[in-house]
């Protein structure tokens, strides 16, 4: 099965949190959290278009400087999103550096930063190299509740969780996914070509069967015929990333809704259940809680991560505890 995105943890389960989203058929990547990025090559970081930061604790954003240094003299824009107050935090970060070597002739590198609060993006600002990264407030994107990025092939959703401070859970969901029956193309005498992408777009947009697609050498073909004969709907890719959340009923409900039916859930399992008191005090999930949440969400796969460093020699036991709770009622 050909996947639109290949997600992978940046570090081992006891290292800094972070998920790298590699878009398999485009020179593009995204990040969920931005801790230690040493395992990522400069080439991989140069492909990043968006970074969704759960919250600004150091282990979730320490890699920002490396990313900015790599991107500073390149024109590809960068988009950052975090919880309430994130725009102000990034303004302070940019303001802590001296930018006297930048001016209106510099490479036009732009960073857009968004605050997410109350289920929506509430504030947006742009920081441009040509303006020495002085803050410029810009229009907030008009997106529905929970949505933080909407593109033709996929969407990104977020939910604010309680970690003593807001911490964002994030999910990727692919829109309508269709594959082509090559044998059907041959039977109908239709060539392979760019028209296939146009037809797929029409299907994603929900256009009616009577809508016609121009096919070279075959004239205009009804979308309904293509829908019935040429295209096969596949399961859309869906995965979720959750870290730094207290084990409360409200958090559990929000995570389950975010990850319901997902192909995969990447979720923190910081402490073993035997040390639940530590988890409660620091507002983290135990490994058992992580597995119970994954089971309640009905996810197809589970990766526990963000284990406390105190269990560096027992990471396998934490993973086993989470997977056991996931597998059994």
C-alpha cells in the first residue's frame, strides 16, 4: 500500500519528543514537536514546511535554533503553530538575536506563527528576514473548530490538553484516497496522464457523476463512469500524536476523539503504573493509561514514547505495559 506520509519518531522513546512526517511523493516534510533534531539530516530539515508544537517546554522546542539556522538564507517559508501565547514566545526568541546583517535585500525567508486556543487559531503573526524578524500581525486563517491546516489531500487537527498548561494533541487525516485500476483503463481505452489527477481532485471535491473529465484521445468522460470503473477508494491515512497530558477524564475523552479509528497512535508513556504518583504530580500519562486510551480509541497500531529518563534501562517494560493494556480489556 502506498502511503501519502511516512511518520516516524525522531528520537528513541527516552529521547526528546518529536514526530517527522515524510511526504513520500513530494519534497516536503512536517514536524509534530521540535526537540533534539540531531538524528535528522540538514536535507530532511530543509524540507519541513510546518511545525506543530505541543507546548514550549524545552524538550519540545529545543531544535528550533538549528532549524532556523538552516533555513535563514533560503526562501521556502516556514509555518509554526503552538498553544496560547506561542506567538509572543516566538517574538521573544527572534528578539533575543542580533539581526544587523539582514536588510531589505536579504533572502525573503518568512516565518508565520499561530496561536491555538479554545479549539481555533486565535492569533497569527509573520516574522520576515527582510524586516529583521520584527513581528507583523496578519489575518487569522478561517478554519473550522479543531482544524489547523487544510489542504486538498489532507488536514491537520489539534486539541488542547491539560498539562498544567495547555499542551496540544495533533492528528493527521488524509482526505478521500483513491487508486487507479490499470486494467480498467485498458478496457476503456483510456491513457495514463495528468487527467487522472484532475479526476481524483473532482472526486475529493464531491462533484456529481454527470461532471465530465477531458481525457486526451477519448473526449469528455463522465465522472460517474470513472468512479464506477476506474477508481477504487482506499482507507484514508490517519494517525495521532499525543504527549504531555494529565490522566484526567476530560483529557482521555479529547484524545479518544482525536485518535478514534486511527491507523496509529503515538502517545506518551512516561511512568509505569507502579509510579502513578509521579505521573499525577507531573501531569503525565502512565504506560497503562496510554494503552487504555489507545484501546478506547480503537486505533490499529500503538507506539508509546516519551519515557522518563529514570527508566532508560527499562524502556521495553514501559512499552510492554502500554501494549498489554492496549490489547486487553
